[in-house]
């Protein structure tokens, strides 16, 4: 499992995280003590006294929340990222923060990390922050932005040293990357500490905060926004809303965020040409995930549709210009019958 705070869970972010610690930690007292070491930095005298009177589980929740606030404060990037750029025509700035748990963290040494969930969840952060999926690092030479960030901020892997007696177990990694043309600068700050779970060397998690900031030329952002445009069937085309129809949601998990975004138009072009009696109602990407919502006639069941979607993706992979590196995972995630 990877990052525990997903986009739909922001209302009560600490609940799944603390439950993870409670249900996984072999030594809850040891795990809780590490959190206390961090939370103590934001406790005043009254808070500390109240904390001693609480039940252990409630204590863990409250200390986790306090530690989260401290991490978020330390992750704050105060300096302007635009100082790295040379943009006479102006620029666009974007910023986003996230706090949560990374499970079983591993050092990222290449474009295919051992713990793929770390890349997957980081790709959601970069996508929702509006960060371009690729950055030019040389003339005509582009790199996967999420992969470059992952290799930098996950350089350490799990922190294995004893932290129980450490007054400040929090670690910080700063990362900056500027495009070759000086039209995009990205800065990331990752602040984290290790929580021991099953054992120090076999399973642990990071309680972590990430702040990502970007400044980029308006023209570059316009191009990025065009790359993530949703391609779908016009309402007057394809299967009609008058039933009975199947409406299936299909999820495609690509290996990289640039693949998911590149697949939007390619999938639209092939699918709408081959299957004119189907309606592609949604075709969008978030991180590495492409989400499709397709309306089909009654005689085209979700299983038949899934096979057709896979055939379209296989046809896309044959295109050498697209640059896809592997067949993605494809599944139906939801189905409804429209009458």
C-alpha cells in the first residue's frame, strides 16, 4: 500500500492513517512514542497535561494530528520559485500540500520504483497541483516530472535508525528542478519521520508532509492543459440515453503519468472510429490513471466492452510514436443499467 490520504478522503484525513498504525504496529507503544516525540514540538503546557489524561488510542489520534500540523509547517516553501526563471512575458504559479502516511517506503533509484504505490500516489499529487507531466532537461530531451521528483525526495528509503530517544526525528529533503529553457521551475520539500510497524528492517511507514510549488511560462501551462483535455463523444453521437443501455466505468492504470495523458486522444481517435454505436461519456486522466465512462447497447455487456477496450489499447501500443512502455492494467470498476 502507498500513500494513505487519497483525494476523496480529505475531510477526515487522520482516521485511515491512525487505524493503519493501530492495526499494523507490532509494538503500538513504540510507534506511539515516535509520534509523541514529534507532536511534543507543538504541545503547550495545557495540551501536554490533557494528553496525559486521555485514553491511549485517543492520545494516538490527537498526537498524530499535532505531528501532522508540525510537518505541514516545516514543509512550507517560503521563497518564490519564480526566482529561478527568466520570463519576460509573465508566469503562472501553482502550489499544493499533502500530509499522510507512506507504507513500506523504499528508496527510488530509477523510473520503476520497487514500491510502485509511491510513484502512483505522487503522480496524483503532481497532477492535482497542475504540474506538467514532463519537463525538458536538454534540447529535445524530456523527463517524467513525477519520476524525477520521486528519485529526489525518496532518496533515503526507510529510516532504520533508532528514533525512540531522538528529540527531533524529523528529516527534510529539498529538491529543485528547472527546465532547460528556464520556462518552468519546480520546488519540492519533503518532511518526514519513521514509524516502526512490524519491525525496523521489514516494515515501517513514514508520516510525511510534501509541499510542491511551481512557476512556469503561461504558454507552457496552456500546452499542459491542452494535453490533459478530456476527449469524449458528443452527446448526440453513439448509444442514446433511451434504454436499455449499459454504462460502464473502466479504469486503466498506466505505468507512467505521461502515458495516461498521452492515451487520452489516442484512445478517443481509435475507439470512436471503431465503435460508432457506443458513447464515450468520460475520458480523463488523474496521475497514472485513465478513467473511461462508456455507454453501450444492451447486447454489449461490460465484459464484452472490456475486451474491446483492451483491443484498442493494444492497437495504441503498436504505435511507435506514442512511446508507451508497457501494457497497462485495465478493469471495470462500476456498472449501471440505464432503462
